[in-house]
């Protein structure tokens, strides 16, 4: 019997596209989007930022210095968070219904700047009992430490938790921890995965099994 629902954030609930940010940086700097992407990746700063090892202003200042970007902090933050779509991938009423029956926990690899924007713009967060965020727990999926934090937040045994994530490596990491985890392949597939486990989301009209996943 499942007692808790663990959900990833990016590309499970909220879609995002890094290329949007690279294009906006290109408009401000003249650097090619591909070059910006490679320079950011080469710094190694993003994993440190998402594990809470560097503060937001230090991250931005160091990243701009290492990549040759030169834009105000506020402008960088706006561009950095431009990658998220306002449309979500699963209906909010699903999350609300799950929350009414199970303990709900968000489990996300994210950073302070991105999540500040998420808090300000996405009301579905009110349907979660706990937020397990990589930069706060100092561990990123698939590190067992973040799954340990998620299970602790769920207040039940790992096998009593259901988890979905769009990245197979993270699904496998959760399974190794004893969590019942499945890859996210769209809302119709998630509805089927929940139904298979007799996890109730109620008579929700927005379920559409014919929609592409």
C-alpha cells in the first residue's frame, strides 16, 4: 500500500528549455548560444550551485567572469529563470487530489534562483506537504542522500513511496533505495502507472488517455 507520492519538478510538472536562456544571453552578449552553453558547462559551477555549495551572487559573479558574460545581476537572474514554461505537464487537480489522499513530496535537483521563481509563479506548490530540494539538502539525484531526505519527508518506508522522474538514471537511483519508481512519459502514462498501483486520484475529468505522452 502506498502512503506517499514523490514527484520530480522539471519536465514532470514544469517543462523547461535551456536553449531559451542561451538565446537571450546571445542577444545581450553577441556570443553564440552554443558557445555560451559550453562555457557554462565547462565552469562546473552549476552542480555546485544545485548542491548549495555556492551562494547565488557568488555563482552569478563567478559564472559571468568565467564565461565572459557582462550583464547586471538582476538581468542574469531573469534570463536564468526564463527557461520555464507557465504551462504544466500534469493537471494541478491531479496533484491536489493526490495531496488529499497521500503525503506529497516534491523531489528536485534545482537551485536557489530557479526555485525562487518557481515559488513566485506556480500555485501547485501549495499541494505539497514537503519540498526536498537539492540545494537545501546538499545532494543531487541520484545520490542516495536526497532519496533518504525524501523518504524522511514522506514519513513512511521507501516501499510505501511512489516516485516518478523523467531521467532514467534518477529512477534507477530511487529503485536502489527501495522506492517504487517509474519513468515519467507524460500524463496519460502517469495515470496508468497510478491506476496500476491503485493509487487514487479521484474522478478527474482532465485525464485523457488518448493524448500523446
